[in-house]
C-alpha cells in the first residue's frame, strides 16, 4: 500500500528543484541522437544519487537502476528526451536558446518528472521490494530510439523488467488528471517516398515531354482511394501525402517529382494491404502516362497497445494517491504514434496520458510549453506505480 500523504510530502519537497530543472532542459532542446547536453544534464543530476548508471547503449541515453531494500520484481519507467525542429514562440521566460529547435512535445517535462521520481524513490528505497529501471531515451520523434535501445538489449539486462510505464503530457485534458485504456491506444505509423520519373523539357512543347508533374498529381488523387475503397470502413486508417516537390522554373517541365507521406492504422495486418495498394496505384498510374516510378515504403512505429493489468494498476495508484476524480475516464484512440509501443510489445505495461489543461496549446506547435502544474501529479503517479508494484 502506497503511503499517500508521505509520498505527496516528499514530492512537494523536490518540486521547486524539478521545476527549475525542467526550465533548464527546456532552454537546451536537441533533436534525435544529438541530445548531448540534455544527456549531460540528466547524468549530472543523477551523479550524487545511489542509482547504478550504465554506460550508454547508444550515445545519448541514460539507463539507471535503483535497488530496493529487499528482493522483488523490476519496474521500468521511461522518459523520452528529444526535441523537435520547431521555432519556439511560447513566450516563456525559459524559451529555447537554440534557433529552430524546441521542446514542442513536452519531453522536457517527461525528463523532469522522471528525475524527480528518481529523487523521491531513492528516499523510499528501503520500502521497495524489487528495483526500478530508469530509462531516458533519445530519438522518440524518429521512431528510432526505443527500437534501437531494445535491439541493444535494454530489456534483457538483469534484472529484467516485469512491467513498463511512461507518461505523456496531454493537451485537451484537465490539469493533473491521468488516463489510459487497455488495447490499442495509438496508431502504427509508416512512411513512404515515391519518385515519379518522366522526361522534362520546354513547357511550351508538352508533346515532346513525359510530364511527371501531371502524373504525380494523379498519383496523389489515386492514393486517396486506397483507404476509401480498399479498407473496411469500420477500421481507422489514414494515408496522407505531406510533401510534393518537383521543378524549379515556371517554363521547364522537370524530369522527376517526389512525393512523401505517412500511413496510420491500428491493426498490423492492414499494413500489407496499404503497402500493396500504394505500389499498385503508383505503378499503374505511372505506366499509363509513360512515367516510371520508384517506391520506398518504410515501417515506422508499431501500434501502441496497453495491457489490462497495467492499466488496472495505474487506475488504482492514481485514484488512491491523487483522489478518485484524478482518473479521467475518457481515453479516445489517436492516430498519433509513440515509440513506447516497442517496449509494450515485450513487457506488459501502459502509456498514461497526463492532462496539461483543457485549452492547453497543442503538441508540436510553436506556442507549446509543458505545464509546470502537471509535474506534481506526474511524479506522484510514477513514484506511486513503483511503490505499489514493488510493495512489500
Ligand atoms: Zn511528439
Ligand atoms: Zn512526445
């Protein structure tokens, strides 16, 4: 049983330091696999702790272990650490000091909460039966960091985790409330790159060229019928073309045009239909106009599927530590993706959403900044999960 009052008191004690730390991390955002200063800040904060810190598995990750006073299971808690190529316009006094790079997904808040949790759990270590694995993971936004850490054996290092949890700050939800739900919660996300090749030439002599611009336009409209005509309407599937590029002048038809986009879905068996539909459409449309085509389809994130037992544990910890109203019953699926999904393929666990405010500015927007009011309930929840899972 988690000692709620004592837990909240110890979280309150570390909070001022954690708010300053969050602001310090917010000032120095770094994108995927470049998180050197961020990682140094994390390591400096943990330097005088009793956590056993491993040498990096990649370059910028930090993996630590807190051993409890007696034997028991290991719980893994994960924070992502990377930022986005966004020019911040939040107006915060601690805004990014790096032009064109910002913590627009709130990973600064995730890091601060997990570091606060390390401090709090260290003070409870004698009450822990088992251990807590802390993972500060790079490159979440590229679907690369979590997968790479797991391929390097993160989940096989003893003691192997028996449960895994992560939090993500969530605009549109009241401050400090938390939610999760068993089953698919976030989508799989793949990417594709199509190159349409024709034969360029003078804009005034269309009969002498093979026009890749017109063909690319037909490919775009053709691809839109894959979801509407090949997929069961009961399924949630998205196919978006997000980049189209070709040509440099208003009187020259170019040799080639590139298209880039993403597919999103929850049921992994749909990937084959999507991939095949894109291939057939691209080849068919290009052949009809005399163009050739190249398609590169790359698997990105797997769907994020929360486990029932982990969601039950989280609900019980949140309602007992923060009050019954703190568990938010609405948890709609989203077509967004999260690379914590790779952990949940191997270890039972859950990703919890942490409310940042109903009117909070959207994730990935230039105006976004994490809500400091959400740090306390986040640290209470992460600490409470470990204390409950490794309870005596
Ligand atoms: Zn993001
Ligand atoms: Zn994120």
